[in-house]
């Protein structure tokens, strides 16, 4: 490289001087690469720390995502499928380790001759005053909201598996949550909610309807109230007050939303919505005031995109924490 220097310099006597490549320039180039590498490594390390922090702060959310993953591994879980039998066994095997009483309500559907099964687990089975927390475990055999793949079974990460995941997590702690021996809490897993998919014209949820028709076989008097959960893992969780629930159980709907706002105010919207037909309807018709907790804004409902990647551990934990706090409040003295 040729450099013309000032005459004032001692090197001015020499008109041309060959100077070796400047080390500072090379060092700057290498430094830039090193800094970039450090920043990339640091960002990856920070991401890993955040992931571990969230897992540590929300271990139940991680556990419930694991439950959804397990259920999805069974394949479609519509009535009559192999996955349907597998998820029944999974629920029963998990409940066996809870220390709670487990009841299997078996029957043959007179319309279809399908063998169906509701599963109940109970804390304080001797208590007459009881509340129900319920969900369905079956999935839809069709994807009618996806015209191009209407005959594809729904994976059911949110619509099916999410409610089961929350309920199984509750079962592990139910005896600790409900400290009132005079209050009984029943976790009920309904079969065949998706029996007539895609249209409400002739829709009838088989499991909850059979359960509601046979209350006298399970209870000396009707449970005082019920909460039905459905589709609760959306990353953008949004619960609104369902119309029939408000008409059936306004005080308990407001109580549930108060607790919800304490846990995650962004998820509990203090607005009413239209009527949604679900497993709470047969319970209401049988005289049990009931509340539906559902995120119907979930865009992948009744499509093949209802998969694990659409689910959030945080949303699952929000639902779990709200139900846990609700049961805890109901078990307080003077709450019955």
C-alpha cells in the first residue's frame, strides 16, 4: 500500500514508503466477528435461561402440555377408534395414583349400540354437598370447518385433550385443595361430546346426557353446581361469560370471573356472549346450575390444525389455578 505523508514528517525525505498492512484494521474486523459471535451465544443462553425460568415458574403448565402430548400420541380419539380406548385407559391409570375414589359409568348407547364410558373421581365421597368439575375426553371424527379436509379426524389438542390435562392435574392435588370434609368435589370425564360433529341440528352430547339422566344412582341429592371446561389451551386465551351459564348460575359465574381476573385479567373478559351448546346443557336441564368455561375464539377449533403447537402452558396453568382457587374458596367455612 502506498501512503503519501506530510512534509513535516521525518519520513518526508523518503517520497514513497511501503508500510505493512495495518494491524488495527485487521483487529477491528476480527473484533466485529467476535462481538457478533458473543451476542449470538449470549442471546441463546438468555433464551435458555428464560425457558428454564418459565418451566420452573410454571411446572404445572409444562406437565399439562406433556399430558396433551401423551393424548395426541394415541391418535384420533373419537368414539369407536383405537385412540378412544387408549385415552380411557390413560385417564383411569392416572387417576389410580391420585388416592381418590374412581367410578366407571358404563352403558351401551341405545341409538348406536356403542359402548360408552363416563369416568368420575371423588374427594370426600361421604359428603352430601357436592360440586362438579367436568370436561369431555373424546375428539371429533371430522374437520368440518376445513372444507378441503372435512373428513380428516381432529387431533383435539385443545378440543378434548386440554380439559383432560387440567382435570388430571387437579386430581393430583384435590385432597389438598379441598380441606372441608363436608364438601365433596367430583371430577367428571364425559364420553361422546363430539358424537354428532359439525351440526347442532341433531346434536346431543351422549356422555353428559346419560350422566344427567342417572344422577339418582350417584347422588343422594343433586350437586349444588358444576363447571364444565372445554378448549382451554389457546395461546391467546379468552373467556367470556356464556349466555346459558349466566342465566343458570349468575352468582357463581361472577365469582369465577373475579378469581380469573386475580389470576390472569387478560384472559377473563367481563362480557356476555351468545349461547354455546356443550356438556353444561344437560346438567342445567337436570337442575344443576352450571357454568361453561370455554375459549370459542380458538381459531383451530374443528380443524386438523388443533395441534400441540397451538397450546400454551401458561393458558393451561391459568385454567388450573382458577379452578384450584375456586375449589379452595368453596371449601372455606361458611361457603357451602
